[in-house]
C-alpha cells in the first residue's frame, strides 16, 4: 500500500469500515510513515469530535405517537404509484406473505390449495427478500418501493394484473356481487355463488391500499399478487392481505382465487 | 429491551415500544436533520414528520435490525423535501442560542456543527449519516441511492473540508 492508497482509505479505516486485511495494511503503513500518521491524527480528531456531538442535540419537541395516525395514508395513492411504477418497480408487500393459520380457518377452498399457494408464496417471498426496498416520495408521500429485476412480466401485463386485483377489492367493498362475478373465472363464480358473504366487505370509507407485490407468474400460468389493505370495518385494527390467483383466459385477466391472509 | 424486540412490539401496534425506540434515535436523527437542513426549526419539523411516517409505516419494515437505516432514510427524504420547498425562501438567520433544541454537548461543539453547515448538501448528508447515524458506506449508499464509491469520495472530501475548517494547518505539508 502506498501513501495515496492509505489516504484514500483513512476515513473508512477510522470509521472501522474496511476489511481486516486492509486494516492491518493501513496500520502497518501508519507505523512507518510520518506524513500519513499525521494525516491520520488530524482526521481521527475531527471524526471523534463529530461523533461527540451526535447525541448532543436534544429536541424540544419530542415525538409522541398518536394512535389515530396509524391508519396510514388516505386511500388512492396506490393508483398513482402504479402509473409511476408500472414499468420497473412495484410496491413491496413486505408483510408476511405466507398463508397463516387464520387463513386456514376461513371457509375458502381446501387446505390443499392453501398449501400449494404457500409453496409458491415462499418462492415469491424469496424474490421479494432479494429486492432492495427503498422509500420514495411520490407526490409528497413516502411510498415503499422495490427495485425489481426487470424481466418476468411486461409492464402492461403487470399493470393489468395489479389493476384487476384492485378493481376486485373495490367491488368487494362496494358489495357489487355482479361486478365480482364479471371479474372471475368459472371456479371463482361457483365459489362466489356458494359463499357470497366471504367476498363482500364492509368499512369501505376507510379502505386504504397499503402495499402490493409485483405480480409473479407461476409455472402453470397463474399470476400471483398479494395486496395489503386496511378498512374501517371489523379488520381495522391492522392491515390484512388478500392473496389473488389470476388467470389470463381468452385475452382477459380473471380472478381465479381470492384468499384472506393476516 | 433490545432494539430488535422494541421494533417487533412497535410493529405489533405497541405505541409505548415505538416511543422508547424513538428515544434511542431522536437525538442523532435531529443532529442529522439539522446538519442537512441547516435550520433548527426545519430539523424539528423533518424529524417529527419522519417519525410520524415511520410510526404509520413500521409494519412494512421487514427486518427489525434495519430500523436504524430505515428511519434514517425517511429523515433524509423529509429533509430533502423541506429543502426543495425552501429554495425560494430567504433563509432565516440562525439564532446565536439554540431554541429548537437543548445543547447537551461540549462547549465548542456547535462550532463544529457550523463547519458542517458550511459543506455542500451532498457532503452534509454523508457526514451526518456516517457520524451521527453511525452508518457503513454500503448502508449510506443504499439510503442515498448512489454507488458506494461515490459515498466514499464524498466522505473523504467532506472530512478534508472539515479538517481545514477546524484546524487550519500552520505548516505547509506535502503528502507522500
Ligand atoms: Zn504514507
């Protein structure tokens, strides 16, 4: 290591942000180079002073969480987000994507289907884990965004799937069974006819879309998308999630399965 | 209680856990916001707004161990939003005595903050995240959305400027 390498690394060395090998090389150089040792001492002193004031500011206004604030942003921003983000980014569902026990108690489908969904959810979760979540301000609101590796789905394909999931949820809250039917496959229509109460939701005025995943395409051609939301009804103490399986049939995207998830 | 456990509880809706968590972070978050905005009042606003956002969104934080970096990012974003709004506003003179915060540090410590305020916005940001929020190069790069190498060179230049401002060299020294 020559002097200029050492100078370049000094700040990181002092902040303990170099590898052990680099650290030893730098220490060794500092032991035999007066000029670098002096530079080290100057930088170390400024750094120590900076660290010394990091806890010195005691704000007069202390933050107190207000329970009512936990309801999140007003509904609607996801629509803007989709317009902005359809091409390369999507909002992350960073909550639990596996199907928890509570979903199994709900009268949808059979346990086998949940298991299949859970397997695929794990794959999707792994993909989400590998993504970088960052917060972006969109129209002044903080939105959790995910950098996705481009490829899987065409932007318009992803946007259509996201749009269908959200239309479906809105129809659920509008209590519009005919609209739900029109958005479903035969399988969903049958389930809807048998158990309409499982689909209709209350508390529409508090409906807030919190986050949603980038749709994933399973091997059998089913799209998976998970949407986290809140409403002002019975579920309002926390967000919950709707898991969708969506199929492309004769050029139309249709909901094949919808399950609730904590 | 450990930070990890506090985050988990806050995520489960425990407001008191969130408050405790905030107490661990608020001073260095304020220092960060004050470094970036150069205004005591903007810093107070930015931290308040950021913590409100963090409280509302804490369920979306996947890895509780990343709370520190996550909340730093929210604060930096709030500060930059404020700074953009301030572009057309004539900056107010900072009062000689702090008003929005109580100073709990060494007597000459505020001189150092003034030196930080003399840096460019890019440099103020990296210095604050590095030394007030104690973040690694990689974490800062992630928060700012720029390459690690960029963070590193900004930090080197920022620290050099602070050295020059705080302890101007008397002798002419030539490196290497
Ligand atoms: Zn040297």
